[in-house]
C-alpha cells in the first residue's frame, strides 16, 4: 500500500484582495467545511514533524493547517472557523512585528498594509490549542545574511514566543521560503521541524528541516480541493512545481 502523503496547507492573510497570499474568509470557511465533511483531522506541524523524524506513517485523511507571518485576520477570521470545526493550526510569527503592521524591511506587501497579531490574541489562541512557531524576528532573506545573523533571528524569535507562552517552540518556517545550506543546519539544531515552500505533500522519510507544503493559492477552486487526498493531486502539484521551477520561483 502506498504510504499516505500528508498535505501541509499554507495560508497567509484572510482577505478579499485576490492577491497570491490571500484567501477570502468565505472561501477559507468553505475549505474547512469540506475537510470536515470528508472526515479530515488536523495535526500540529510539530506532530507532523515528529512522525517524519520517527518514520511513523501518517493516518489517512489528516492534514496540517499553517499560517505564515501572523496576520491579525488569523485571529479575527480563521480562529472562529477553526474552533467551529474542532481544528487546530500552526501560526509562524515574525516576533519583532507582533502587534505592529506588515512593514518589515524590504517588504512590498501584495495585500497592502495590514495589522499583525497582538500578543494578547496569540496568548488566547494558544490557550485553545493553536501552535505557534518562529518565522524569525524581522523576516530577512536567510539566503542573504550571515550565519550569525540567521542564528540570532531564529534564537531571538524562538525565545520571545517561549517567554510569552510559557511553552517550548519547536517549529520554524523560512521567510520567503529561502535558505542557504547552513541555514537548514541551524534549523535542524534549533527546531523539531521546519517548513519550506517546496510544493508537495510530506511523506515519512522527508527531511524534517525542509518539509514541503501545499500553497492554498493553487487550491482556491473547491473542484481542485476535492482532489486533495488523491494521486491526481500529486500529479497536479508536480506540474505546478515544474512550472514554478521554470519561472525561477
């Protein structure tokens, strides 16, 4: 039997701007409702990474819901929907900007200026089972900074979340999906698992420091989402991955 391939779903902001990192709140609800109807259960990203590390097969019809950057819309729009369906999620925070706007250096936002989660909102969601991970302190391109700078970004972000929530921070997501080989080594040292932007599903035997994800931009049609746990989805993601490689993205 072919081992189950785990979809780790990637979201950013829930808004109706139509940008490549946006999902309309109504569509997000429809997606979560579809997962619920089909009997999907959610894992935290740390749980998924442990499965990979221990080579323990994933149960069928499980998935991970992740949010990068920590937009306030995660609290306002996603959190109530997740609670409605009994789902958890993992949110990767840019800790130096929590409670501020999405104005980190060099950032031109496709969703315009938006607020990020406050620590009060983060603490409330954590009390209800939402996992929080590091997305660095200031969202630099980790392929373009020194090893010392990258480690400081990881350490400071991880420590701040731990201090605020009083629990270990075990997971990480690379800003812009970019990294150097030694950046991956640092992620292995400091975290149980790390998200890449490699397009695909996770399987036992993957590198836990470079786990692939499914960008929900490519599943914005419910007709496509319906293929999620089929081999046709694996083919579809492979084609999309090849197109991205040709475009250099």
